[in-house]
C-alpha cells in the first residue's frame, strides 16, 4: 500500500483506531477502546464538546422508537419489488472453488477455469483467490461477465487500481475520496481507456498487473458511453453530498431506515447515523477533512447518488467483518470501522496473491445466453468449449429460469473434472406461492401467536405488541424473522418440478447435489448436510447474518454436477 493514498490525514495508512481528538490540534496517537476512541482521558475531555452530540443522541437510548411510533401513524415502507442497486451485491461472498470440499487439498499445481456469468459482485473473485493454496503454482483463468456496462467498467477500474503498476487504493465504498486518491484513479481511467480509437465497434484491452497474470476486457464501445460519462464527470463534492443526503432523507426511505434501526443495538444505530451523515467508510473517530472529492463510481454523470438507501453492510459476512475489526482493536460498536479494516485486509491479501500467482482476469459485457453461445463459437480464445471447473450463474435464474440456465451453461462444464459444478440461486422463486413463505402463509398470525406464547420474556408484552399491529417494531421484526423457522423444502422442489428442471438435468447429463459442497442450500444451514432444512443459529449469529448483513431468509441455492453412471 503506497504512501500518499492511505486514509490517514497525511496520506499514510492506518492499522488501528487513532485518537478521536481531531480538533484544532490533531492528535495522532493510537486510540484505545473507549467512546469512540481516545489515547488518554485528557484528549477525551478536550473533545467532549464536539463528541457529546453523538454520545447523547437519542439513538443511544434503549427506549428509542421509530418516527412512525412517536408520531402515531402508519409507516410507509418501500415496496419489496422496487429494484435496488447494491455496490457489492446483496449476499455474502463465496469461494466458488472451495477446494477442501471438492478437488481436495493437493491442488497446488492444478489449472482452473472459472466463469462468473453475472459478476456484478467482485467479492466472489476476491474470496476465491484468497482461498487458493498459499503455494498455488497452477494457472487460473477467470471469466467475469455482466450485462451492465457500469458494473463491468467499474470492476475493470477497481481491479486495475488494485493490481496494475502503481500505488494501490482501497477507498472503493466511500461517497468521497482524498485528492491524491482521486488523482490516481483519474490516471487509471486515462490509461485503461487511452487505447480507444474513434469508430471502433468494440473495445479490447490487455492490461499488465504486478504479477504474471493480466486483466483483459472485451465489450462494445457503445456500452462504455454511460460509465465513461460517470467516471469523467466534473460535478463538485457539494452536489454529491446534497444528492446523497436528499436520498437518505426522503420520507419513504426514512421509515425503511427506522425499521432497520429498530432492530439494531443502540451503538450500531449511532454508527449508521455517522455513515449517513458522511458517506465515508472509516473508523468512527477518523478525521475525514481530507476527503474532498466525490467518488464518481457511486454517482451518475450529473451527481445523482446511485446506491439509494441500501445499507452498506448488506451482503457482508458480518461475523467475519467484526472479527476483522477485533484484530485491529476496533470495538464491536464501531461496525463501519470493522468493515473498513475487513475490506482493506481482503483487498491487500487479494493484491498480494495476484502478484504471486498466475491468474488471468477476463471481463466481458454481454447477455449471458449470448456469451455461452459465443464461447462455443470461439469468441474467447482462453475459453474453448466445455472447459469450466465452476460456473456461477448467480441469480440469472430469476430472469431466464433454471431450465434455460442449465441449457446454456451445462454443456460448458469440464467433463474431466468430477467436481465441476454450476452454482445458482433464486431470490424470487417463492413469489405467488403461499406455501413457500411463512409471511405469505394464510395462517401466519395464528402460528406467530403460538410461537410468542412459547418465547420467554414475550408473554408480558404480548397483548400490547399485537394491539399496536404492524406499527409495533417488535412485531414487524418477528414477522420478518418467521421464515427462519419455516421449512420451504417441499415448496421449493415443487417449484423445480413445475419448471421442468429434473428432465432438463437428465437430458444434459447433470444432477442436482443433495449435499452441497460450495454453499449451503439456504442461509444459516450448515454446508455438507443433506437433511437439515432450517437455520440453526444462536441469537448473536442471527443478528450478525440477517439483521446487520441483511441476508434474505428465502433465497435458495442450487448446485449441479455431471451425473456419473453407477
């Protein structure tokens, strides 16, 4: 990590909390675990006049209530079918190889070809590379495709900024950047797109990295227009901050945010407020005065905030995030500080491995069906016919269906690898199926009442809670959590039968794994189990996975492999 692009006020890197006394005379001594973090009692007292507004905020009170409860009105929530933009994705990253459960431990010299057919989330790539054997000597080619040109080009620039010749930057999720960081990214943009020629219909580039591998990209020139307008825009920081705060403060979004806050411990409510006020992913006590440039990855060319009101914690393995924070002496309360160091650690390890390993990244921007046909036609020389050890089809099934996904990608699995697999998941399979979800089931209220009577501590508040109806934050949270206790296995297999998945598998010589080797069948269920159908989590694990991380209780995961003759 090169000096000058770090998050310290002087451009250096930070490895732990620094003193929060960032007044007229900045204290640069290490912080300790306090509220939020100070090097001494003296600095804590000096900073109190500025910090007291946070420390005495209503969010820190145990009896805090959402605005709709205080105002005695019906809450206004965003409809669930409204499209949401996530920077990283809406579920924790996975290691798509998971060699320990598949090819085995002796894979140092094996070559792999991986396809991420809808790769809006580069964390799967990072997680996979970071879990390769430390002495990996084989060659790995990764095809990363997405139909969205903004996603493809943002990933291309992020990867080049991390892996290309020059300093590295890890400020990828902030709404704003330091001047030196913004200047470096502008140089990356000029370098990556400097090879374009007027009149070209397609754009192809091969970029060297610090290691033996390269970054390749192939996409249409027309598709690059929108992302380049974003990256080369000239709006100022004030415009960006105004747009971001306007989005967060809209009435409908305010109730959605209060709904999230009502499920959080008080310290995490305050952490969310800090992030919404600043839009910067750093430890709570960090000096942000040097972040003077907007992050043009997160705004349209006119300065409109893209991620909307989504939680930046959504889609992260929060147990791993909090563990990362603890290793850097970040307190559990500073959840965004924990995420800062988790992202930093993951990216640094990824960059280190990419420098040492022979890994080539191929970024394309095509419809996934067209891409699968193009691979057979020789569109990409690095991938020829049935060559893939893993195909991650992500949530494409919700658009084209499981049957079509299998028909497109099944023939591309490497036949010489018995562990070759297609991975996919569905977020919408349960729609219009009353028996698929506890929340949609006609006897939900009756079932919930019985459940509440059997839960210690709820009996005394039971009548008050139900008398408030869905204005009660506790009742809303209980309704949201119902699917953790609901077995939807039968309904899911009925969905697969109706979609003719089983005969399609047979015709393609594939079978569905009854025991998953890469990702559990649903969140909270251990991997490698055939018969456990419901999540088995402690209260703390549930809070981290579903409340903080926003994991969807209804998502179902599938793994398909070659059907071997008995």
